[in-house]
């Protein structure tokens, strides 16, 4: 087994690390406090090719592989989870679905501007009454009498980048009686009439990643903006999430790493009872457990990314590895952030250090793109073959 990264993978890892350290880390605390969307750093991320890493160059992206994408997200997240959320949704939840299911015309119109970082993409699946039970959506898409467009009515919630997005991959019921098989996917221009943005949600963590509700009031979407076939939308949504969960796993690894590295430094410097606290066995135990879990989570995440590439060739689903990586890495991020606060004591609780931000940011990775409970369900269903 060869764990050596390719030249391209090493290059994007180094570029993302430099960008994250020099451009994101210095402003992360300010954006967290203000809750403002980080327009300027996201624009720069676009210029560096980070907004469409796996998107082929002819559609405005960097044309790299899923491992390169995971490495880039880890670096951004280690500096600031909120930035990595915006980057991740743009890359995987938005661009991936159009690349996989879109027509050539859709790729040109909707992927090129977003992958190149000139526009922002978002993903609309969740509704107020349907989070984990995604197929229970109520937003309706009704085909017009002349068959030229659908009319959308309903509400989507928890839309990452919703307040600033230019385009949205979204899902609506075209045949409510058919449940999951009655869902259809669309790509929307967010600047058309009937696309109504709600207030930005105040959140515990990833505060600079703007989140809001979107209401559709007789929004007209042309038939040529339907993504995939009528009734194929749920499979589109799940396929996209199989990929998206690798990005969240990489984000969680980045948060865990930041928490671990800060703890390591602090354990060496901080003295108590005449010694560095890192010489105490109770601190050592925490550091050792953090390090083992971090490395295991990273390996599973990179394996999921590598397997995504393999599945592209074989046509298999990457569901199991996406879910295992996301579950393991998100619980690792929470574990490491929790331990980091404890190791730092009062300083871990203070806004003077980023440790409390890691703790607040880590929590979302156990919730969005499928909760830990949903990941366990998906893993067990896949393994047993039972429903
Ligand atoms: N790939 C392709 N098709 C899939 C699939 C996959 N991974 N998973 C399911 N499907 C297909 C099934 O094969 C089935 O079709 P057939 O009957 O033809 O076989 C159909 O979809 C329905 O599947 P299920 O019966 O398994 O559906 P379910 O209602 O039991 O739900 C679920 C499955 C796994 C619980 C799903 O609802 C789920 O993943 N829920 C969590 C939703 C989620 O992750 N939301 C996150 C929102 S996005 C977000 O958080 C964005 C953000 O801001 C960052």
C-alpha cells in the first residue's frame, strides 16, 4: 500500500496550507465574532482554484481528484471551519451534482461561474419539517400547461450560503404520492423573482458561513434547468451527499488537527506544580487519544476520497465509505475539541484563544449532511442489507 501523495496532491495541500495560514487564520476570529460572510477571502479562494477542485478545467475548475479536494478542505478547516463550510458546499453539494447529472448546457451555465469562484452555489434539500427524513419534503414543483417551466412553491431551511448564493441545486416534489420517487432536482438562478431569502440564522458555530431559509413563491424554473430526469431527484440528492460527506469528514479532521496542535503547544509551555503540564499522565492520555483518533479519522477520510475515484470507474456507490468517514471524523473533531478545552483550562473557555471556537465549530459536523445517527443507520443498512 502506497501512502505517498501525488505531486498535484502535494501542491494543492501546500497552497491551501499557505493560504489558510496567511489569509484565513488572521481574520477567522473577527468573522466568527461578527458573523459576516467572508466575501474577500472566499473571492481569493476562488482565484486559487479552491472553489472547484474536482471540476474539470473546461468547466472552470482545477481538474484535480477527490484526495486533493479532501487535503485542501482539511487545510482550510484547520484555520477556520466556517470558510471550509462555504468552500465545501460550493465544491461538493453544488458543483458535484451538476457535473454528475447535468447536461453540457447546464455545466456551462451553472458550473463554470461557480467553480471559478465568480459566483456562489448552494444546496436546498432540508425543509422545516424534513431534516433527517429528507424524502418527506413539501416544496412543490408543478409543470406549466405548455410544458415550458415548473412553478415552485414551498420553503427550504438551513441553507448554507443561502443569503449570498447566486445559484442553487434544489429538490422539490413533482409527484407527492410517489414519495422519494416523486422528487425532482433543479438548478435555480437565485436572483429571479419568487426566490425569497429569510433572515440569516444566528448559530453556535461556523458563524461566518451564512445560513438562512429560502421561500419560493411562484418561482418559475425553465424545464431546461431540471437536473436529471423527473422523479430522479432523491437519487441525485443522495449521490451528492455521498460525496459531500467526504468534505465534511475532511473539515472535521481539520478542526480536530487544529485542536490537537494547539493542545500540544500548550502542554509543552504551560507549567503547573513546577512542571510542563504535558509531563502529567492525565494530559498525556488526552494527547495520545487525540493523536490516534485524528490519524485514524484522516486515514478513513482519505480512503473514502480515494474510493470515490475508484467508484467513478466501476459505477459503484461510495455510500459506505462516505458515511464511515463522516461519522468517525466528526466524532473525532468533537472529542479533540472537548479535550483541547480541558487541557487549556480557563484559556480554553476564553475568547482570547480560538479553542472555544473549535469546540463550537466541531459540533455542526455531527449534525449537517446527515447526523451521526443517520450515518450509523446508513452504515448498518449497507452492511446488513436490511431496512
Ligand atoms: N445513492 C443513490 N441512491 C440512493 C442512495 C444513495 N446514496 N441512498 C438511497 N438512494 C435511493 C434508494 O436506492 C431508493 O431508491 P430505490 O427504491 O429505487 O432503491 C431511494 O433513494 C430511497 O431510499 P431510502 O428508502 O433509503 O430512503 P429513506 O427515506 O429511508 O432515507 C436516508 C434514506 C439515508 C435516511 C436519507 O433520507 C438521508 O440521507 N437523510 C439525511 C439527509 C441529510 O443528510 N441532509 C443533509 C442536508 S444537506 C446539508 O446539511 C447542507 C449543508 O448545509 C452543509
